[in-house]
């Protein structure tokens, strides 16, 4: 490769985020490769935002273990503290990546995966331990959790399909509200296990869970509609 025919650039990902390392771009072939003396792949992987994201993924088994005993109030209190810490970490890893220009492809890949793993793990454990129960409808609240899980799997597949076609679907305000309702509902259900005498916390969690499920269907339809337009 003729280095004289290349120039130093700092590439951006498909969302316009600046990537961590300085790269060279060959003018003839259009390929990026790390410039000499610049950040290597391991250095990019070990940036603070990526470490925070990885820590959230590694904390999921501990969170699930603390939730496994539904009548252990201390365990649920510790799980709620860990759940909040993971949420704070989620906020700061994105903020640090943007403010320092350390947005990497690895971080963009891992961040939504970390969120989905945590949400799926909490829903599955709470369902298995019978936490998704309430007055009048009993275990029917499990349907709301199932809607959320199925939607996340389906949308992940649609994103892969649309990504291969170079088609992106912008994140809507409803999608952000959906995520907020999911996190609030699961947090309330965990806190309700730590404070069983305050039944309103548990009931509030179920209300937010159904609100999240409804928004999940609405925002999922946006992805499905775009996907159907690009299917043969």
C-alpha cells in the first residue's frame, strides 16, 4: 500500500460518532487502517467508557443471583442498589465517550447489548420467581414481560437486516420513553421485593410494565414497517 497516497483521518461511524483512534485512509482503495504510533485495538477496547459497559454486562449474573430468592428482602435491597448503579454507569459511559471523543465501534456494539441482557435477565428471573403477579389478573402480567422480550429479539433481527441494506431507523422519542418505562418498572418491582409492606411500589411497577409493553409494541411497529418496505 502506497503510504504517500494516504492521509490521516479520524473516521466516524454510521451515526456520526467519532471513533477513538486516528486512522489512515488509502485513497485508491478507500480502506482505513491504524496510523503508526496511534492507539492500538487493545487500547481502544480498554477505554474507560468500554470498561464501564463491560462492567455492566459482568454484573448481570450477580444481579440475577440476588433476585433468585423472592423473600430475601436484603437480597432485593442489594439488587436494587446494584440495579441503580448499573443505570448510573450506563449514563456515564455514554457521556464520557461523547465528551472525550472516545466513541468506538466496540462501545456502540456493546452498549445496547448490555441494556438488553440486563432487562432480559431481570424479566426472566422475576417471572420465574412469581414476582409478575398482582390483583385481579394474577399471573397475566407475565404477558407484558413476554411482549418486551419478543419485541427486543425481533427488533434486533430487523436491525441486522436493515443494517445490511445500509438503512437506519432513527430513535424516536417514544422509543426513549419505552426504555425509561422499562427501567422504572423493573426497578420498582425489585424495590417492592425489598419493601413488601409498601405494596403500592409493587403495583406501580406493574403499571409501568404494561405502559412499557404498549410503547414496545408501538415502537416495534416502526421498525417492522421500515423492514417490510425493504423485503422482497
